[in-house]
C-alpha cells in the first residue's frame, strides 16, 4: 500500500491502479481549474449533471439566498416554498398524467423509490406481483435495488444474490427491435410482473446504446396492455440531454412512474424526484397507517437543493436554454461527421446533445485497460472524458462553445492516432 496518501476512498476507482487524483479548485461554465494551474474542458458535464455549466450565477445566487433562510427541515409533516414550487413546476413540464412528486437525493434513491412505489401499489391493491422486467445492459444505480434491476457483471458480482425475480429483455439492436418487443410481451403475459424499468432512448452507463422513440412507444403499449407498470429512468436522459426536455416526450408517452435527478439542480446540489400517476398515490391512501409509503431520508427535499432546482426550472422557462440544447446538438452532429467515415471507429452515434464513438480496440469492456488509458491520455490534454471501455462519449454542458467541441474532438482524433500507432486498433489494412 502506498504511503502518504489521502484517506479518501474514491468511487469506481481501483486504488491499486490510480494513486493520483486531479485536484480541482474551481469550476466555471464548461471549465474546471486544477490546483496545478490547468484549465480542463468538462466534456461529460461532471458525470452528466452540470447541464448549464459549473457555477451558473443564477443557481449560485438561489443557493446562497436559501442557505441563509432555511437550510434543512424534516420533510415529514412539514413543507416549504422551494419544494412546493419545484413540484408544481415539474408537473407542468413532465408528461401529462403524472400527478405526484416524491423527493429524494440521488438517482439511485429515485430508482429505489420507483421500485417501492410499484411494489407497494400491487401490495396495497391486493395483487401478488413481485417480479420486475428489465432491459439488457441497463444501469439504474449502485444501491442494491438499483443494481438488482441493472445489468449483472463485474460491478455487482460480489453482492449477490441480488433482489427481485428479474427477467431481462434484449436491448433493441437496430433491425432486431421486434425481438425486444416480443420478449417484453412474453414476459408481461407469462410472468405477470409488477413493473418494467427502462432508460428511455439511451442506455447510459451500459455503453451509450441508443434506440429509437418508436420502440419506446411500443414498449409502453405492451406494458399498458398487461397493466405492467412502466418505470422510465430519466436520471441521465432528462434535462435536455436527448434534445427534448425529457426523452419520453419523443415517444409521446406518459410513464406510470418516472425518475429525474442529475440535471434537476443544474448539477449544483444532490436532489432527485420520482413522479407517479394518481392511482399509485391513491393506492397508498388508508385511514390507518398500513398503506403509508414507508420511505424517507434525512435530507428529503432539502430546501437549498430545492432552491437550486427551482432556479434550474426557471432557466428551462427561458427559450434561450432550449436554443442552447439545439445548438449543442447541431455542433455535435457536425463534430462527429468526420468520424463516421473513419475506419478506426466502429459505431459513431448521436441522440440530441449526446454523442458516442466506439473505437475499434483489440480489447473492450469495463475491465479492459483501454478505458483508463484513454482517460489518462485525455487528462494530459486537459479534457475531462471518461470512456466506458472503448466507447468514448461526449456530453458537454450547454454553455460549451464550438471551440470547446473542436478541442474535445481534436483530442479524440489524437487518441485514435496514438492507439493506431501502437497497434492497439483492429483496423483493416
Ligand atoms: N439511473 C441512471 C440511468 C443513471 O445514469 C444513473 C447514474 N449514472 C443512476 C440511475 C444513478 O444515479 P446516482 O449516481 O445519482 O445515484
């Protein structure tokens, strides 16, 4: 064990391999400033959360004001303006038909809440439905419930057996979408599951795998036909990432339960919500306490986080925000164009503000060295990019400029050059 190191245990980091951490002292717009005087472009919005850029003045001001007024209150039996206003505004923005908002503090927690809402619903109306249908390659968080409905592999091998009776349907690979729909239909019919949980339009941590809106719409239709609750995990796809405020808009569907987090505070503070239809809320109504939704955490609807979310929602009322999203989507389209014809990449794809490029590396997958190697390469070039194995993805804050994107994609081009030089790519001669 190396000496003189920080006592901090970092997430998703193998400490035998990574000793040095990049020490960041300041964030501003699309940039991070390090203790050693570097300016880094945050090409992944600090794990997909910093939508409007670091330290957006409007959000900072909202946090400062709220922090001096009321910074924490037990949310059972109490309420406050920031939470009430966020809930009311969210219901205006969310797909029609969602009527209730439950607050929590991380994407994983919002998924736990969604699963508990679904199971609680069936329990309370007296139907025995306890299994969950999931999609292959999904990611829904690192809590045990979230892991249980996510892809199984090296990430959760140590923690088994996991929860729920889970059936997985294949990812809708282009040209084979019907296989997914058939498998979902079969699972819904034969297993009478409680719910189907899915990341709409893009499976994020599973490799930025994209599928079209019509498949999402069909999946919703199939669930509806069997009364299987449809849970949309929009933790990553929400807040403009797919080009619309929420991904479900593109399929014109209203999920029964939906999870939002990450960009809900513009990435300034941890907060999440789970929205549901009235009948799910109503199933938890009883004159005695037996049907109570037994879920809470100390910081539920923290007022300062809610004030940040309120400022974020105000930003989304400004047409300029949607224009920035459209501008980023257009810039991404232009930036990836030269890579589409490049033999060093096997798949170059985009949905809204998210672009992903798969390098033709000889090794792939999470345990392959390629991911951390690329990350180190980009770090040396002052770019924050954290490839998922051989998948490099770019998800910038909406304030990023064309020059920032030029720098990011020049870095990716250089990385491909360096790998090709070392013979680490499978490129046909
Ligand atoms: N669901 C999805 C789709 C996610 O992308 C993530 C985070 N990457 C989560 C859930 C978990 O969110 P958090 O990290 O805030 O717990």
